[in-house]
């Protein structure tokens, strides 16, 4: 009997020790880290080279990731078309876009405007330019308009506001000139079009004031070979857009980060302002919503109407039908942009 009681006591002791050891292990074991949030994917317009654009934006995006508690990855592409396709495929969550692409993202791709950039010159926008080579064969704007078929044009993609839409709308179409009339066309980034003229591969290039300032810093020798023969009216600055599918709280965090960026005092603010300066001499970001795209929508509408007016039609009724469809679509677009639905 005594032996049995001793065995039972020993078993109880072992069970107690095991329970204590298990509890200790649970206390001492490190807690499992929380699952990492999926990265937010940021798409960048190809304003210069794709690699250069990525390097310029990475410091800001690293700061954004820390601010919102999620990693931010970057997608830098070589063309407007490539970025638009990435947005269509759902591979971009936030993007830095010019007016026409931002308009498409909001009206066709379920995104919304969060912020609009500002620059140190204080102007509410920038201007499209035409560049020619100093001392080159094309002497003036008048000579260009008189015989466009003599000259080689370097221009932006059709979605580029300053590289295509505004020169078409404000200069070429009013003079009844289609870009197809030029002797040849080279399509590329603003950096590529400026280099084409500077190196004698084109006679005239579309560009803009912001990118040409940057070009002067990066390619001073080539920039000295160029001169401006035409400037457009002011074009509103680019926007930051984000997918509607993200929670309002996260969209608010991103917007708050952007608006505050570069405004902090001390060394932190100085570092952020240096990052902004490298991004086309930006001064920062202003809060914005979809209504900021009204000027871009108006530009696109005016260009479409001009194209309809100058195009050939089987009869006048067909032209008027096209114009009526454009008017109706524009009215619907304006209502949607002004009723942001926040």
C-alpha cells in the first residue's frame, strides 16, 4: 500500500513538473510576428528614364511605407501605354499621373484623386513647349506651320497632355495640321524628344516647362543647343490617385502623409524637401479630389470635338451625331467628377 501511494505521488509530481515546464515554455517562447500586410504598389509616369524615375521616388515611398505601416513597392515603366496596361491589370494601387491618364484612372479604372503636386514657382500649372535646335534648319514657328511635311517631329504619346494633347488642341488643329502630316514622327518621353532635337535626329519636339528645366540640369550641353518657339496656356499639375477598393482610413493616411511631406521642421523636413526637389523641383502636395480633373476633362473634350470637326464624314448628319455623343459624354463626366462620392 505504501509503495502504491509513493508511486501515485511520484506520478503527480511528474505531471505537475510537466505542466509547470509547459507553462514556462509558453511564457518564454517569443510571440509569433503578425502577418506582413500586402505591399501597396505605386506606379510612376515615365517622365525621364524608368530607372531614373524609380531612384527619384524611392526615398519618398520608403517614408510613405513607414507612415502607413505597409511596404510600398514601385512600378516604373518606359511608356504611358505600359503604365495604363498595368493599371488595367490591377497591378497598380497608387499612381502619379498627368491629367489625361489620371482622368482615365478615375473614370474607367475605379481610382480617385488624393492629392495634386505643387512646384516652387508657385504657378498652378506648367506649359507645353515646342523645341528646335539653335541654328538648325527650322528657323521659326511660322516656317513649321507653313510646311509641316518638311520637318521631323519628336512628340509624346497620345495620353501625354503636354507632349501631344495640348499642342494638338492649341496649335496644330487650329492651323488645320494633323501630326501625320510631318515628314516623320518619333514618339518618346520628354527627355527623349529633347535629345532627339539636340542630337539632330528630329527638327522639332514637344516638351514642357517642368521637364525642360530638369533637362537643363541633367544635359546642360544638349540644352544649350535648344530654343523654345512656342508655349501653351497653363496646364494643371499632375495628381496622385489611389484605388477605391482601399479602405477610406488608409486612403486618408496616404493623403495626410503626402500633404505633410516636406513641411516638418529641422533635419527631417530638410531631407524631405531635398527628395521633393529631385522630383521635378516639387514643393509638395495639396489635398485634392476628383473635381481637380475638370480642366483635364475639358481639354480632352475640346480635342475630341476639334478632331470631329476636322475629320472627313460621309455626311454632315454623321458629324453632328458624333458631336452630340461627345457633348453627352462630357456632361456625364463633368457630373461624375464634381460629385466625388466621398
